C-alpha cells in the first residue's frame, strides 16, 4: 500500500474526531488541500495563509544562521580577544567553531518556541474543533531571533505560553489578535524577568556563567557582553565601526544585529508584496526625524556632555538604524498585516510614529535603551483608531464633493 493510500486511510479514521484538525494541519503542510469550490464566484490565486507565512520565514533563515555564527564569534572574541578588521566574508567570522557554539545555543530556543507554540495551537484547535492555523509559523521563528542568546528554556516556555494564549488565542486566533504575538512574548520576558533581558551580561553566551564562577571564587576573567545601546546609555563611547554595525559583528539579540541581512530580507518581502513599503519607509523616516531633532538639540548646545542623555542624543541620527533592534522591528514586526494599519494613508502615520517613538524611548529611558518593541506594541493598539479617522476623513471629503455637485 502506497503513502497516498495510507494517508487516505488515516484521514478516514480521524474524520469526525478531535484529531481531524491536527491531521489536516500536518497533511496540508506537505500536500495541497483537496477541498475545492464547486459553485459560485470565487477568486483563483496561488497564495494562501501557509504560503504567505512561508514567504516571511524564508528571509528569516539567513538571520538565524548568521545569529549562530555571531553567537560563537562574540563568545570567542570575549574570551580570546579579536582585533582583526572583519569584512562580511572574513574567515575569522565564518568558521565552524563559531557556528557550533551558536548552534548549540540557538537551536534549543527554536525548538522550544515551535514545540510549545504549535502545541498550544493544536490544543486550542482540538478543543474548539477548528483548523490549526499557520500564523505561528512566523512567530515561532521570530521569537528565538529577538531574545538574548542565553535565555533559559523554561523562561522561554512560560513566555511562549503567555504570548500565544493571551496575545492571540484569547482574541480568537490568527487574524484576530490586536498585538504582535512575538512582541507580546518579548514584552512578557522583559517585564517578568528584566535581569535576563537587559544589562551587560546577557548578550554573549557564557557571560552569566562566568560571572557566577567569579562570585564563587574562581580565578577567571569576566566576559562583558554589553550592547552598543547599553554602552551609549551609560555615557560610553562607540567602540564599533560603522561596517561592524552594518554587517552585524556586534552583541545583541540572536537575529537583530545584521542590518545587511535585514535589508535584503526587507527587499525580498517587498518583492513578494508580503510587506508594506509604506510602513517600512515611514518608520525609517520617523526614526531619522527623531534622530535629527536630538542631534540638533546637541548642536545647539542645549544639552551638555554632563547630561545622562548626551551620548544617545549625540549619536549620528542614521546610526539608530544600525544598532539595536530597530531595523529588524521595522522590517519584520511593524509590517505585520494583522496588527498594523490597514489603510494606505494610515500606514504612513502608523510607521512614522513607530520610528519616531522608538528613538525617543532609546534616549529618554536609559534603563531600557531599546524602544522598538514598546513603540510597535503601542502603535498596534492605536492602529484601529488611526484607520477609523482615515476612513471618516475619506467619508467627509466624499460627502462634501457630493454636496457640491448637488448644489
């Protein structure tokens, strides 16, 4: 008996049972659904939710692989020192030792994210007797890319459970949530376990263990894993070159460091028409405008070097796009079609305020020198309001034109 016949037999056995939705989700992952329309008008298209989610996951894979190499590179650099001027093709970065260290740290994060998240999706689909939705395919990949490398797996498990249930399922599942699920998970981690989500010891693997060994009396040097934003928030000087920041040879969350790969991923999403170029462009403009305002304040002499805000305010306005998670958030988070603005005009306002508020939070909250997560979640909440006023504005203008014609 062939594979097709076996699958058919299994399908018949689970038909009408609680396992029908779970089997259907696994089956359609590899095969085209057999259901077709037989009457009435309908749209013929090659895209569906599963294919759309796949289009978003594909540009995340290079970031995942790069994050593995960078995790090992940051560890070896912290332990042994590394003074070589790197290019994107430097063998000092792309070596197996770096990859293996990163692989052993990152893959468990990916597995926990998918196993726990999809497990909850299947449970809710079984209980509610509806199809397993594919929305978590993207969330499951985003989550390990936006957390520190040494995030404990039990902590990630708790956060994923919270994010999927409270951030999505409680609203009705994929397409009904008002907050980005991946950022909901990240926000839960930050507010529930802040010492694991910020500081100068959580961004390079092994740093926390090394500090604990030192505290226990071992004769070891500490590993400093401070991010650029963390250093600037404390008034320190920028120690990385522009190219290092652009390529991604810097400490940070697993997939957020390489602006180059994020840029290429953004171009891919625009080419496939999955993401909105209006949101991306307006977010960049908003971040640059806020950065220019802060640079102008510094140049005018209104802020002195003694101010705790000076370092981040004096940072070149365009550097904000190269450091932290701003670029990643703009490309892969702000463009979420479910939680973002739906109207074309609304997307301009929505994106602009994401970039504008992100840089503002960076400067005015030294304890949390990264604002893109909070900015996107805030604008997720206001997106329906923005669309409401855009639609009402269009209605009023059309009524005025109609009234003018009838007079």
